């Protein structure tokens, strides 16, 4: 009877793919196995190790966000989320009201709101899903139910909620399903207007009805719903285009600026 060799030569495990909390997941082990059955077992073992690293050991899927490193209103919103609280006004400055919009990739939409008169703070993050403390990597899997969103703190004596909805409608095609804003497709890019008050609900509903009447589409794909828990995104996503984005060229946040917003180039 032929003897199967189960000798494994030069097993190596290296670390790669560092995330914000310095967690890693292992690369495949380098192995030479003559037995096909042993090869299958090794592949299964590596996949099990990968799943453990990703889902249990805080790897890509569960890297988490360090909310303490965020500028205001990041910590305020994180504290609210951790206590399952949905704010309608700023805790630090109650004169500022809050609005939330999901309009595909949050980089460009945030810059549009930064340029809006009366907007005092903007922050990007994740909302609409069940997972606690989601990370960008987790949301990008499309399994958490979250959407990329922009939360706005605004002074209602300088800008109206209707103005903010108009900024959203200027950038978002509310008839497109499954994301589809530009080149971004996926459930995390689905669009929504999340109202924090009854007054916001009525304004947003009226604006969407007006769009539908003027459109050749038979329905609105953008969700209109009550505000949900908002989890701030990682610091590197905040004010991304203002800081230069992928090109390293900062884009103006001057109030009233009408320069074309460039998300990817």
C-alpha cells in the first residue's frame, strides 16, 4: 500500500493588512503537501483561521472606530449612539438642529453641506443598520444594513431644512435603486432622508412628491424614514475632500462656493 506523506515543509505565517487598531489577519501558510486529502484539510484550516481573525479577533470586519480621536461633534454623537439615543439638537449647543442624509458616497455630499450657509458642523458616518459600532470595512461588505450618511448641525436662523433637502436633491438622483450614484453601487450607497422631527418629515415628503411629479419615473427609490442611530466614521473619512482626498488637492469649503465637487479625481 502506498504511503501518503503528510510532511509539511516550511510552514510560514506572516502578518499583513494593518487596520486602525493594529489588528491583522494571516496570509495563507506556505506549504508543500503530497497528499490531496491533506492539502484540502490545510486549506480548510487556513480558511477557519481567516474567519476567526476577521470576525472574532477584530480584523478587517470588526476593526472598529476610535471615537475619541474625532473632532466635535464626533464624540457627542458616539456617546449618543452608545446609549441608543437619537439627537435632534446638539447637546453642547442646543441652538443647533440636526439633519441626516444618505446620498451615496459620503465624501462629496459632506463637502456640499460644508459649503452651505448656516451649516456649522458636518460629520460622515453609518446609519440604518443593526450592527453596533460598525467600521468602514464592515459596512462595505453590505451585510450590516448601514448606509453611508452625512449628519449636519445647522443654524435654522441662517438656513432652513428645506434648503438642506435641496442640497441633497441637487446631488442625488432619488429614482435610482441600489446606490447607483455615479460609480458607487451597493446597499451601503442606497439613498435616504432621515428626519429628526415631524417638521422635517413634512418638508422632505413634500419635496420628494414634487420631484416625483416632475419625473418620468413611477416611484422614488430614496428612503424617507425616521432618524436612526448614527455611528461616526473613522477620522480619515472626516472632511476628506477638504483635506485633499485621493489627489492631495484640497477642495474649497467656502460658503456659497459652486466649484465642481470631485470625489475621485
